[in-house]
């Protein structure tokens, strides 16, 4: 069963096939791509392409930052007991690692706590707080990172127990409510920095501390952690995120962090790091520890100073990732079988699936893959032996899952997260009703055009325009990600030079020809369904492929369709 085909849409004016104007300081393709996206207000082209760390905004523009700095300095001056309570994903463990290093630079030792995804769930759950209290001395100050904003009763209980709570988070705040904490540093509580991930907020907190009281801390050396968290959390690659990730990727290639270095070696990363490297190599392995209920190992690799320990942990995370891939493959196959029986990809507006045999740690990945495959708002739910389901959702452009959860709250135990990715808890017997109400919400709050899968492309180009020089030009647009997508190009009348080479997981390696010009290409998942007979029109991104010290340009196929016009017929 296939999803609806993509509708290809050009972002703006076509890129001319022949460009003769050599007066510009930047290559024509670069200026064309930037015009398609538009420069941020008040920024010139040079500032956008080569942003500087000195351009970071004043951290005290974030809400409650002064109160947070004062409370941390009080803990430092009085030698108070501090516990950092964080989430189990990449953003959470990176935020804990950053916060611990910042406090240590001021001479304050702190302990940490990470809830386990399966038995305790996300954030400040009662079960997680109870274990946190049992495992260490009662803290004077609990600093939550990447969680806490919506934990109003839990924070109240901690305050009643004499524990101050400082929340450093980036999740959507509840409507009209605020936890009883000494500071809520969350950019979504009324600032322009709503795109930051939690590690970015922690970085800003460290900057605020340094502006208030000098120390020998070098925040620049830790910006690679911010880059890894920002890319892995799929927050928008705009504003200060883009600035910090751009510099963080440079730092990552020469990182002083033994754990990040070991992870790069285990995953075969060489040379300059890209957002793709983080998103598809480092991030999944760090996330796999939390998905397998071993989040302490992900934090350990980010905080160890021992190279031997870092390499041992990197191999352990690699094993977790392979286990995660096994679970993911099983769940995805079962999910597709369910859809084959009960789902119409044309008329059904949502996907909601659940099973007692699924691993809770990987349902989010499966939800993401199903959403991309069928272009439907999707929830995939793992149900435990007591009939309680914990699920992850992924959405389509223009439809907020947070709003949808609020609209269906009567069907749920709890829920929250971001517009495009969210989590829910639900009783098994409410699954069908939730599916109906979620579908009704989507139909009411989106139109037919929004629900149609689209592939936006930036320029139509021919193979004879592709070169390493071309790649170098558009590399200046990096880092790519949510909010600054990797440019997509279209080429027409493309033929196969030889039969597709099938790789694992239904991936294809292709040797393509257009006229007299050849290009190597990969098509991830391209072997899952029959391809049309060549010639093709292809939509693709461009990547560097470095193998045995040689770098080449490689096409990453996004979609293939029968050629409308064969401009390069033999």
C-alpha cells in the first residue's frame, strides 16, 4: 500500500539554466537559494552566511533569567545540595552535561537524575521524584532541564517538602498556569527566542552567570554539545540556533569532549561534521540509550574525561542503537500490516496504532517514519500489561499536536510536547475513541491542501551544472534542518546507467545519466515500491561523500516520477 504521490511545487522563480553575471560577490545559485528562503529582518547576506558568536543576544532577555542566576549563585555561595533533573533524550542529557560543567566551574558539585522512559515516563513524574529522593541526599535546589514547565502539582509537592525548584525548559507552557518555582527560564513564556532547545537555554544561562560573576569557564568549548542537542531535537534552524549550530559543528570536528570524539570514531565520521552526521549518526546512538532505558550511559559518555571509558561507552551505545533498530523494524512491519487491513491512505486523515507487544522506546521513530510515508498526523502507542498506553506523535506542516491533544484531552490520561512532535498517555479502551476524535480535530483544523503531501523544490538544474564548486557554494547555507531545509533540486529526463544496486533496508544505489553527464545517487527506501520505467524526473538533495580520503558529490533522491519531457533522449 502506497501513500498519495507528492505534488512537486517550486519555491519561487526558476533558477536560470545559464548564468552569465559574474559581478556578484556570491555565486548565483547561492543568491537564488537565499532569495527563495528570504533573509531574516535586519540581517545582511554576509551576516547570515557567516554569523559570529559575538552576535548572540543578551541572555537576560529570557524570562526569569535574573532570578535564576541569583538562585544559583546563592547555592554556590552557601554550598547547597543541588540536583539536576533532566530528560532521557539527547537534548535532556546534553543539558544535564552542560549544567553540571557550568556549576562545576563555580566550584559546586551537583548530582543528576534521569527518569527511565518505561517505568517512570517523561519529566517530573511522581515515580521519578520518589526514586530521585531515594538515590541521594535531599537537595536544597532541584534544577530541571528539558522538563518541568507543565509539572504544576509535582513542583508544588517539592516546594511543600522544602525543595526549591528552578526550571530550565523549552516546552509549551500550560494555558493560564505557572508552576510554583523560584524561576521559570523558558523562552516560550513570552520572548522571541521560542525556537531554542533546552541545551540552548542552558547555554544562555551559563552566559548570564558569566556576565554576572567571572570564572575560567570557556563556554565556546562546549558549544558542540548545544549543536548536537539542537539538531537532534529538530527545533527550527533559525536565529541563534543556526548561529550556535554553525559554530558547534566546527567545534565538533575538533572537539575536546572525549565522548563526542569516540562517537565520531565509532560511526565513521571523518573531516568536517554536518547536521546530517549528527542527525543520522550521533543523535540516534545517544537517543538509543534512553530508548533502551539506559539514559545514564548517554550522559556518562558526554561527561567522562577518560578516553578509554569514552570508547567503551561509544561501543555500548552502538549496541543499543542496533537493538533499537531491531525493535523499530519489527514494530514498523506490524504497523504497516495493521494499516493494510484498516486504513485508506486517501480518505483517512490520521494514523493511530497501538499494541501490547511494542517497545515503548521506539514508537516515536516509527511514528515519524509512518508520518513521512503516508503524510498523516500519526500516533504510535505501546501498551503495557495494565492496559496503559504511552505513545509518540508526529504531525504534518500547519497542524499542532499540542493543540490537538488539548482538543482530545477527555480521551487521554496526559499529553504534551511540541507542535510537530508530542507524547500521550492513554487507556487502551480509549484508543478507538481517541482515533475518531483526533481525526475529527484534524479535519476541522486543516484543509485539503494542507493534507496533500508536497515536495517543495528550490531549483531545476541539469547534471552539467553540478560540481564540487557548486556544492561548496551551497554549503554556506549550512546548517540545514527544521526551518532551514536542505535545498531540493529537480533534474529531468534522467536515465539509469546500470541496474539499481539493492542495499540493506530497501535502500538503492543508482548510477544516473543525463545526456553525457553521470551522477552517483542513493535512494533511501527506494526499493520498497516499484519504480516507474525510465526516463525519470528526479527530486534530490546534494551531499558530500567521503570514502578512503576521496570526496565526491552524491545525489540523495527524495522522489522519482516518470519524465514529463525527455530532454536528453538518445
